[in-house]
C-alpha cells in the first residue's frame, strides 16, 4: 500500500514537472531574440539597453564576442540562424537580395529593414528598434531621447562664414577608391545645416576619381576618418584651392562610417573643428 502511494506521488510529480517544463518552454518561445545583420543597427540595440536580447550578429558588429556570428547580407549561416530562432531580424539595406529574402522566408521572424542614409533615417531606425524591447529596460524612452539628439544634429550651429567660402567635398578613402558623400548622407546634411554647400551633385555615396576632384577644384574638403596618404599627396600636387586656403580638415570618430548612436558626438566634434577653422 505504501509502495502504491509512493508510486502515485512519483507519477504526480512527473506530471507537474512536465507542466512546468511546458510552461517554461512556452515562455522562452515568447522571449525577444534579436539577430542583427548591420553593425549600425547593432549599435542602436546596445545604446537602447538591448544587448541581452541580441542572439546573433555579423563579424563586424562591435559587441560581446560570445554572441554567435550568423553571417552577413551576402552569406547567411542559415542552419545557425534557424537554431537561434530569432523573433526579430534587423537589416539595413535599400533592396534585399532574393537569396537573402528566400532564406528569411523560412523563418517566422519579424524582419525590420531599416536603410539609413540621412539623419531622419537614423532617428526613425532608433525609434523602431526601441519598440522591440520590453518596458523594463525603458528602451522606448531611451530611443525617444536619442532620436531627438540625432535630429538636433541638423537643427543648429549655422556658420555665417560658410556662405563666403564656396562649395566643397566630403570624402573618405580606402586603399583602392575615393568616396564622395552626397547631400542626403548624414554628414552631407550636417554640413548643409551649418551653411556649407557641396560641389559634387550627388544624393548618396559615390565613387569619385582624382581627375574629377582636380576638375571640380573644391574650396574646402572634409576628410572622413583615415585617409589614404598617397591620395593626400595627390591633392597637394593638384594645388587645390582648398589646400591653398588651408580648408582641408579631418573628422575622425569610431562610429564615423556607420550612422548610429554616435551621430550626436560626431555633430559636436564637427562644430569644434569648424569653429576652430573660422577662429583663425
């Protein structure tokens, strides 16, 4: 009789344990699990306090290295992605490749495609990422404050002196090419808000060669990040107006090449550089 009671209690324990296990798994399946295919969007996740919800990333995301790499827009590790079972996938691309879209179609994830060129794009991306996370981490409040700071980067610091110095270029370079930043890029918009006009008629980023730079002969040049030394030597040989007038200036920041939470800091740095330029 005692044996039967013990056996009954044991089976009852198993049933209850099974129910608890089911509830636990159910809760886990409802957790927020984010995979980011964009270093810029990953940066927003961190800035808004969502790192604990990030379960997958690209090799270039500046985040805890223990978070698994799931590839990038050109090469997805689909098996790993399926295993991670994300609830949200963050992408920063104007047009998604068909192969990428087909891969994501196999998952029941919410895909947020947030292409960023200008300041407003960055503010909207910030707000939408803030909506993902639970209220405990106050991500919506953080996103609202950060989005306002981002929008403020093009709502102040107009330099009257800029009107008299003519048009210029914003350029960055790698080992092989020079990139011109257009009027609708975040740095293009920041410079326009400060009264500077671009000489190169482009909306976004565009490859530009030395021959065209010589032909345009800009009055000022903003060099973005690390610049190829050989290219700078070529600028000197071309005797550009910008060099002769001392209006070649450089801006560097760890997040300068990705439109993310660092934009307000970049804006402040730009004001400091331009202020020094006109104080001389």
